[in-house]
């Protein structure tokens, strides 16, 4: 059976009816999720259900796009177990029916891959916030996974049936869910296929329910948590250093070295616990995590000293040099911790 098209909808207009009509002409079965739309929109869902033979799942209140997608996936897996996968699309007319068919066809040809409908962001017609929002998110994805993804915000995706259990377990209630899916795919090294699609924005994307600040904060949550963890550890480091210098070691060269090592080791322990249990939510009891972190910790300390010392002859204040060096090491440390130290990819992952 062909992939099932899943469309979350909040207060949709007639464009959704037109879209489902065209998908039906392509012999694509569609599931629409009424995600708590106002009562005045019930007529649209009645037309979809009664005249177009579309499955309509309803939430009594708005639950968010992530929950709606999982509702649609769960319904499709239960009602259409022979379907080859799921194609997710938006209800606001931003996805051309021919492109949805293209994604469905590509998913049938590549049943073990994630299929991404990729837009051309060099197009002048793309709204500024969409263009730069995607660029920032793509950069964050590169830092998190080491993989390039030119369109992280695309809602047009083909997802293999073998990922059903994983897709239903991935956290996220709203727009962050789609980013979490990409992060999970990147972490598990599931290959994805990019399919060029038409770039469509209606009235400057005014119909989008994406809230730039609130939903972006959810999308970038892991990096924000990692930054906060590093900030807390820096406070611990500097506070302990100042205290030890004042009450124990004095300002001699050896005292500074001793205070630096003790404060850095203790703050490193705080950073390790925060990153393991809060940032990356890795609850394994393997001592290997601590060993790998210790190696990274010592390496980062040595590299910081090496680069700061090497650049000390530049006509730039040493503090600025250190901030620049440590910032570069910060991104490298995030990538290594997420993908190698606290990642569960060592357990393996298989489409089945």
C-alpha cells in the first residue's frame, strides 16, 4: 500500500479541501488531524470526512503539531498496517500536491530512508524570518549531528514504516518535534534523501502557526541547556578559584596553578553530571562515559592553554583571546559530548 499522507490542521481554510481532493486523485489516502480548531471550522472537516473519504482525527483542544503528527502516525499504523510509510504535509497550501506525490514515490523507492522535501532558500520570495530561521537551525543541526541539512524546517517529509515506534516515542508536543525527529535520525545515522520541492509562501507566511521566539526556544532547547550548564560550571570554577586563592594558596605561581587545577576539576564534575543527566538525558551507568568525558576535559584544558599561549603575542587583550578560543572549544565540546560521549548510538539502530 502507498504511504499515508498525514496533515495536522488548526483552523484550516478551503485550501485544505482542494489539497485533499488532488491527493485523492493521485490515489493517496489522507489522514487529517483537527488539532483543536474553533467550532466554525467543523464544516471543512465534515466535507473532508463525508465527501472525500478522508480520515479525520480530532483533538478537543489544541495539543500542538508534534502531538497531532503522532496522533496521525498512530492512527495510520493501526488502521493501515500495510502502508509503506507516512508522508507529513502542512494544511496551509505551502506544499504542492505534485511534491507530496513525489515524496510518497521516493519513500516507496527508499523504504529505509527519511525523505525530506527541500526548498531553495536562495529564492528572493522567501520571507526574511523563514530564510534566516532555517539557516540558524541548519547550523545548530550541523553542530549537533555533524551532518548538513539545508532545510531543517520542512514540514514535507516521508518517514519509513519501520520508524513507527521511534517516531511515537520522540519527545516534543509542538514544532520542536520535527527538529527532534531530525536530531534522532542524525544521531542514529539513518540516511535521508533530499528531494527538491517548490517553494510556496502564502501572504508572507502569515497563515503559519509557528511562533518565532517560543517555538525556536523549544527547537534549540538542547543547545540552550548545554550553554546554561557551561555557564553554571564557569561560575563554580571561578568562585572556587577565588575562594582557594583567598584562604589556601595565595597568589604565588604555584598557588595559582594548584587553585586552577582544583577548581577546574570540581567544576568539571558538576559539568559532567549536568550534561549527562540533564542536557543529554543519558542515564546509563557505564563508567566509560566518565572516562571519555575526563579525556575530553583534559584535552580541552590543554588546547585552551596551547592556543591562548600561542596567540598571546597578538595585539589583542588576552581575555578576548581566551573568550574566542574557549568559544570555539565550546562548540567542539558540544558536538563530541552529544555524538560520542552521551549518545546512545553505540547501541545500534535498525529500520524494521
